[in-house]
């Protein structure tokens, strides 16, 4: 695999590396062919999870009270991956050179709407495990996990997301609950061999902690393109199906370009890929935190207020009359309703009061909590 002429792109990536919470491999973004993305260190995806909710929600514009249905998919061009015409492939190796632990994946669709998956695990040139399974074929905005009990790979969580054809790269990160931690991992682009185009991403992360399997909540991802700078094309979030026990969790669709994964465990709650020291704590009926926009990142989402409420609608008022918000709600889980309030402008200017569940809280700023 030959590197592309990359002077300008490297410069753009150097600027993009300053984006808060964004971790990526310059070499991976520059690579052609299979466009392999390989990361062996911990990945911290602080981008807001975007697009394609897996649950039904409605949005209410404050001041109008009129609900409107959100689209099932973020973009009509994302109709579906053409499964019936050939397999999708993914590998953590470049040019077939197996230089350490890694994996290869083949997802082969069938005419009956199912897909056969083959996961092959390597340590150098040695095959150390293989998994074959058949399941319904995924569509754009969906994800599937391969847990340790299925793979036989203790402490390792594998899976993949399908985004549909993507002009750039996909960067995914699993979301865990508060009592587990993420270790090393790797990712690789999911490729349509007919076009050599990216249609998703496979991933592996080690997870440690009590009841680690139940602590794996879901996955968030972003689609990124480098074109004179880092451009966020959109992304998604999905819960892990078949999960039993662990934290309450939901995905809330905000608009055609943003969805957010939230979880809560009693007084503790978080959203996106937040975990560890970024877990928030609030024992009251209204649990709310902030997700600031990242102005330097082209295509960034606006400021968001994210949380859970026990009852009633959530209302936001600001000391600055130019501030306005749209509130999206998800399906209630564990006696609370998840919500995301999106600012009408990129940056909230005033001090915001949030009311819900019979409680009022004040958000004095939109600074992300320190790790």
C-alpha cells in the first residue's frame, strides 16, 4: 500500500489534532486501498455521537409545543448497503503483512436478508481463533457486537457498525458503564471491495471490571473527511442488543445529523463516550449535563444539554434573549425519560435555567468536565 502525496493533508491533520477529545491516526487517514484504521492504544472519542437513532422520538420546539416526527435515517442517500451483491471486508493488517495481534472480518450477505460473518483472529501469521455466525443483515445506522462469550477472547469486545458509503473515515468507540474501564484496542475500516469505499468500521477494545459484559452499553461513531481540514460528515449511536442487567440506556435522535447515547445508574449518569472521571452524579429528579460544541471542527454540533427527567417536559430559559433550544425526547427507561436540548446557535450566550421533574437547575457555562 503506497502512501498518497500527503503534505497538505498532514498539515490539515496537524491542525485537527487539536480538537478536544478527538484521537485519530494520521497514517490511517492517509492510507489508500483498504484504508485500514489501526489503533493499539486507548481511543478517546469525545465527538458528539451523531445521526440515525434506533428508537422513535419526537422533537418539540420551545414556544410552539408542536411535536414533529424525526426521520428514520439521516439522509435519503443512506438507503441501505447493497448487501445482495457481495461481501464486506475488514482487516487490521496492511498489505497482508501480519505483524502482531489482529483480526480479519468478512460479512457476506444472503438473498434472505441475513448475513454470514467470519471473524479470524491472528497473532502474527498464526490463527488463534475463528468465529462463524449468521444473523440479520445490518443496515446503515446499526451495529453488532461480538462479546467474549461468543469469541472465546477473554476480556475483548469486538463488533462493527454499518454507516453506508462514506467519503472519508469512520471512527467508532464503545460506550461502557461506570464500573468498568477500557484498555487497548484496534479498529479497521469496513470496506466494500467492489468500490474500495468505506461503509463502516470494525472495532476491538479490552474491557475490565465487575460484570464487564453487562457494562458494555453500546457504540458511538463519527464519519470524518479530510478536505482542506477535518470535516465531520455525521455519525450515529446504537445500543448493544441482547444486553441484560447493567445500566439503563437509550439513544435520542436530535436531528438528521446528531444522535446521542445516554446511560444512567441511580445517581450516576453520562452520555456519548464519557466514562471514568467524566461520569456525572445527581440524586435529583432532573439529571442534566452539557456537551459543548467544538467550533474548530467543521460540521460540529451546536451546544447540547443532555440528561434524564422523572416526569413532565423539560424547559430551558436563558438570560440572553438570542438563545433558543429544541428538546428531543427518547423512550423512557427505568422510570426516567432521556432528553437532549440543542441550542439554535452554535454557542449558548447566556446563563441557562433548566426545569423538569419539579426541579430547576442553572447551567452557568458550557465547559466540558475535566478528566
